[in-house]
């Protein structure tokens, strides 16, 4: 097993760049994925680089020798379970690096899981659907999701573009455990 693994570091708000520089100065390999963000100040529009994962950076180090990481200005914690750091898979780091270097526009997006409560949010949609809440039942391809909306204590499946929904509450996958769909529901969605 390699002693040098990638870990996600939680950092102070707006300290991502400075913390990455401090760690690089200490000899650690860091990765701060960024994207181009258009911001408006005083009526003028500017493009700035912003972190793809606000409040986090990635750093490669030996988990047994993490004290120099933890005392670095801006570092809040090493992401893990309790006090045990959990490494980020090399394949996930490679995928993020590929997306960032691809030249395609990438931006932060809410994480959605099957079984999670969501809200439909899109001004362009029919006003009767905007603000409707439901439970994410299934992903269909890359762009569509199926949402179960409870009406009169019954479920109605609605297929909608995933860019039009937002989670109502953050989900904690470790706390939830696996979510099992009833067989009848799986057949209705398929």
C-alpha cells in the first residue's frame, strides 16, 4: 500500500488558494480544481477563477504524518470518519483532473442521491411545477431523473431534467446506509 495518498482537506472559507500555496511550499503535492465564474461588481461583469469544491482542496501525503498538514494556515481538518482520515480514490482525482483540463465548462452542482428529498426549481418551467417537492427515485441516462411526488397520499412519477432540481436538505450517505427501492416501484420506473 502506498504511503502517499490523496486526501481532501477542509479549509477556511476563501482560503483555498493560499492554503494550497502554503502546502506546496512545504513540499506537498496539492490539487485545487477551479472553474471560470462570471461575477458582477458595480454593474461590471468579470470572469474570475473559483474553487470547484468551495472550502476544500486535495493534498497527497502519508496519513501517519499529517501533523504538518494540520498546522498549515487555513487547514481546518482532514476529511474522514471521526478522526480517521479517509483517502480519495486515485480514480476520482484523475476524473476531476480530466474534467478540469478538458476545456469544457464545469461548475459546482448539488450532489443528488436516490431516495433524497428534492425541490423543482426553474423559473422557465410551468409555474405549477416550480417549487414542487418530491423524492428522487431513479436516474435515467445522464440528463434525466425520475421524481416521485406525493399527491393525495399517492405517488406520481415525473420525468424531468436534472438541472431543474435541487436537494431540499443535504444528504449524509454514511448516516443513511443503502436505500432499497420496493420491487413494484422499480418495475413502474423501468
